[in-house]
């Protein structure tokens, strides 16, 4: 028997939180399928399949009950986030390896739900980009720029049977971030490069609409109080500030802030990845520091680092700093006077 | 949502302040406000607990078989933090023994059992001349009359009514917020007996020397607000509607809402010049002062899964089973009783336990409104608890450290600022019984404190014992030495003590011998020897003398031949 309170709020559970996150991902996923072809459904299904397989395996090995933990929806969120971060139409085992790192290494080796220091989806992504960089840069081109977009059957064929019949050149293209990075390093001028069709209206053809849909989903999460304003605001604010600073310093090498908002994983990161409560800072001031620094690091990696996008690594680096940030940003308790408390 | 402290517009334009956190559980208030307060019919037997207040329990002053009258003192206050306990009706004391009482522990406590005689005769009740009475005498009278806070904490009122020598209490707040769901006893009291409550508040104000009286009532009680405002019309008592948010009726929360004054952590509202009393306490003060009646009854909400949920004026000591019966009895499907509200109340273990001053509500549970709690999931650090916490704590951190028994850390995360209001457990999506973890941590820390104090005491005692033994030894040695030297020096001691004289003679002889030895004369065992031996020795001595006179002066026994 437990003590008071004897009532709990209705309709709140880990499962309902996770399902709301998934629901908020739907607009972005639809936009993804609309602009880049139906391949995303294949990668979503594959990631989901491997997620549940590894989750069940890990739970069985750890002698944990399957029903509550398979039903909490957390592994489904991890699967969807990783699927939306990976190129579609890659071989099936790429998704398997990604989910293996996400679920087995990042989540269950740390103690399962609620215990992971790092964002599982980003650990999966990082493991893949350092192990298989070639596959990780082969993104399908936007449908209106590609000479050929595989339909669902072709997509299944590509994923499971390999890239035999169709040449990847027919349906893939360098992403805007990759294009800019490669061409600027080859001596090109950023403004001129960004006139190419792949950069679209707002910075990235197709991707910009997907990003706007992620923004819409994120605003829904904010509205339903699944996430707070601190992390997205601080992250997007820091991305804009850092990008503006670099752009003002050297417009020939650095893209404008709008491009940084629309390209790559910025919006997904701001509303869905950095906001993962388990691996994020949990104090109000801590969230601002955590997400703000992540925003800076994202743009710095894009501008100077070895990888075209910096979202995953900025998230992982800041995950590492969370225990320290939280310990030193404890808010003042009601009625306590003087400075905010400093933790040992 | 409720963040920061933006002021909201209150009644009469009073600026209100928004305390952190809070939740909005369903009120279920209308369930029990449909019927007016009714007095419980007289019962054949009352069980009056001697511990009905915070502090020391009262001491029984009646014997088994003794006849008592309503309002007669049956338990005298014992110690400072204590108040009197009185007979709820006239009758005969049949037992003074441990009985089940409404307490979370389910333990039994000492009660006076009274069989009513049905006549309900009272002691002589004389109103108090509070205006002219010496404040201290008035407080003592209220202490004896058993007045304690009826909001649930049952702290002795006379202590709270003592402003102290230096302290200024400019603001008196009457707490009619009643933020717990289901409970309506204050609501009904304010609707029906508003002017009496204000008369009580008037006495409180007089005793505290307060300049301002504020009545805080949550805006989900428009009838109570209207009745109190009507009763206060023409006076400077300000009746203020405050936003309905649990736990807005907490003393520190209501103080902040109404005045913007933040009670310091570990402090009292009086530290910021505010004293808070429940409206029910003000009403009981009115009865004590204007009618001369000690605290023998209170209004109790009986609600939930009962036949006719309502508020009853219940004599203290009425068995709860009788009180439930008076409200229509438990309906089929009842799953137990909660004493107090659903957020902070506790499970009743035995319905034969009596109503005490602390019981404001008997809530009968059923499966519909009190479904079994789902199994807890791991904490995902979502921070809902921190947003709901009215003390602005980080409950997930406290949970983490309490779970891992790192009690030092729980204290550095301000565990003792937790008021156990239950908001964190209420909102937790992982359904973790967070408050249970904090109670556990607090009791462990208290237990360790006690152990440490006991160990410190034992260590101090041990150290003192060692010190004492050593001191005694030293003193004894000093005394002996002193005595000995006194005996040596003064002959007077020796003359009147033949034993000492003999010892002294022996000592003197020994000293003399030693002196001779030092002078080189070696005493020998030469007395009583046979003649031949004596001659032999004499011969040897003579040879030795001869040798000594001829030899070089290098004898080790006489390094200086001149001496």
C-alpha cells in the first residue's frame, strides 16, 4: 500500500508522452515521403522492426518484463528518429547496425529506459557515420530534381537486394550541406553555390518543407506541453546567432542563418532530439545552456568540422555535459533567499 | 501555465501573486454541498483521544466510573505544546485505554471512553471577557479549552496567537481556500456561519495586534465568497477570491498569493509578519470566547461513496463508523476510507477510530474515483514534477537520491522544503509514488539523527567517565601524598597514633642505616655468630685493614682516600 496522494492525473503515462511525440512526427514524415519518395516508409518499417527485436532481446537478457517496456513506446520513438535521420534506400543492414547501437549500446547497456546518458538515436547515427560514411552521404535527391525516383517496390528491392539494377547516380544527390561544404572548400563562393537548384527557396529543396513540417510538429508538442520552450528556443537561437556571426565575418565561405535552420537536421534536432528528456538537461537554466551550446556546436561542425551535419555530434557532446550542467543550475527553492544554490 | 510570478487581478483589485507549480485535480466539491450542515445525533459511546493535537498528549484527569459533563476537562495539557481535551457529552467514564485512532501508522493511542447518559448536560459555560482579559491569561484559557488548528495540522492555537515580545504580526489571514478536492467543511461553514467566523477573527486580530485581516477563499466557492463578503461588509476585513489551484490553501502558498511575501525556507509565516488561521479555527475561537464552550465538536465532510454525502457537526470522539452511517452509510463497492483529502489524506485502518480535532473529512473510496495505481515505470526525467512542485524543488533529483539512499544529497536538494502535497506524484507520467520516497528519506534521516544523537551522548558520557575516573585517581593520589607528607612532617600526628609512631621509629632507623651505609660502614650480619666465626672475621678484617693501608689508593670503593 502506498501513501498519499490517492489520485493521479488521468491520461498521463510514459506511453502517452511517446505517442504524442510520434504523432508530432507525422507531418514531417509525410513531407519526407512527398519530396523524396516512398523509400522513407521502408526505412521506418525496418528501423521499427529492428528496434523491437533488439529491445525484446535486451529485456529478455536483463530479466525485465516485456509487456510494460515494449508497450511504453520509447523504442518506437528512437526507431523513428533514427529512420528520419538516415538516408533512405540504404542497404537493410545499415538500419540494423544503427538500431543495434541505439537500442543495445546506448539504451540497455546503460540500464534501459530512463538511464541512458546519450540520446540513443544519435548514438546509432554517430556509429554509422563513422563506420559507413559512404552510405551515409548517399541521400536520395528531391523528386523534382532526380532523373528517377524509385517507387515502393524498387525501394524494397534496393534496400534488400542491393543497388544492382539502378545506378545510385540516378536517384541520389549530394545534400545541400554537403554541396556547400565541398564546393566552398574547393574555393567556391557560398552565395554563388547557393544559386544551384538543390538549395531551393529557403536553403534546401525539399528539406526545407520537411523542416517546416517538423517545426509544425514541434509547435504542437509545445502546445500540448510535451516539451517546453527552453530547448527549441535556445537551440534555434544559438544556430541563428552563430550562423549570423560567421556569415557576417565571411559571407563567401559561410551560408546565411536561414540555410542553417532549413538544412540538415536542425528542426528535427531542436524539437525532437535535444528535447529527449532522459538525456537532456532538466533545469530551466540548464536547458538554455545545454541547447544553446548545442546550437553553436552544430553550426561550428558544419562550418569547420569533418562532417556535413553537426546535429548528432552536438547533441552527444552536450549529453555528456548534462550531469555537470544540472548540478550547477538548480533553481532557487521557494522561500530560499540569496543566490541560486550551487551544488557540490 | 503557472510560471514565474505575474500578478493576477483579484477581488477588489488586490494584487495577487502566483506561487510556483500546483495542479488542478477535479474538485468533486458539489457532491457534499447540497445539504446544510447537520448536527450528528447523540451517540451512546464516545472515544476521546488524548492526543488530538501536535505536541504532547493531554494527561487524563478522570477515573474510570467518574461522571463527566459536556465540556468538562478530561485531559489536562501536559508540557508547553499541548492543549486540553474535553468530554463531548455528559456520561460516565468506562475506560482509559489504548484504542485505534485515525493516524497513518494505524497504531493505537490512549483514549478516554465515555458512555453517554443521554442528558447531554454541560458544565457552566461562561463567555470570556476577552477585551479586558490579560492576553496571557486569555491564551492560557484557550489552551485549557483545547483550541487547535482545525485545518488539519492541529497546532495549539494559543501559541500561534502569541505575537511574541518583539515580533510584529501586521497581517492576519483567514484560510478558507480549502484546496483539497472533495472537502467542503470550510466552504459550508463559511456559507452558514460567516459572521461567527469573523467574530472569531476579530478576537484573533486583537490578540495578535494585527492591522489587516484578509480572508482567502478559492474562486471555486462563489457562495462562500458571497457570504463572507456580506458578513464583512462595513468592516475593513478583506475577502479575497484566489485562483483555484492545489495546494493554494497551504499556509505559505496562501500567504504568498495574498501578500507576495515569501516565507523563508525552514521558517514560519510569522517571519514575514503574517499569521494564518483556518476559518474553522476562527469559528471554534468564537465559540470558546463568546459562548465559553471548549472545543468539543467540529464540522466534518463525509463524502465519496456514501449514501448521502454531506457535512456534519460531529462531537469529537464519535466513532467514524457512526459518522459514516449518519451520512447514509457506505454504498456497495466501497474500497476503504481516506481521512482528509485525496492529495494529502491517509488510509483509515479501523472505522471504530474516533473523529479527532484533525479530521476534516472522511472520504469513502470506490474503484471509479480511486482506481488502483498503475505499476510504476522508470523515471524519464521529463520534469513534470518540477513544474508542479509548489516549493520549486526538483523532485526527480530527490527521487533519484532517495532511491539510492544518498540522504546527504537529498538534503542538499532541500528535501525538508518538501511539504508532501503530492503534486509531483499526481503528475508523474511514470506513476512513481514520489512522496513515499521523500517520506522514506525523511524518516531515515530523522532515525539517523536520533542514532547520531544517542551515539554522541554515549560518547560524551564515556569520555566524561574516563575523565572522572582519572580525576578521581589523581585526586586520591594527591590526597594520599598530602596525608603522607603531613604525617612525616608533624610529630603531632605521630604522638596520638602509636602505630604511626612505631612506623616513624622504624623509618628513622632505616634512614640512620642508610646514612651509615653511605658513610662506608658496611653493616654485616655479625651479631650472634659463634666465637670461632667471629675470630675468623676479625682476622679477615685485620688483613683487609693491612692490605688497604699498603695498597695503591685505587680501590673502587674509596676513590678519594682523603675522605
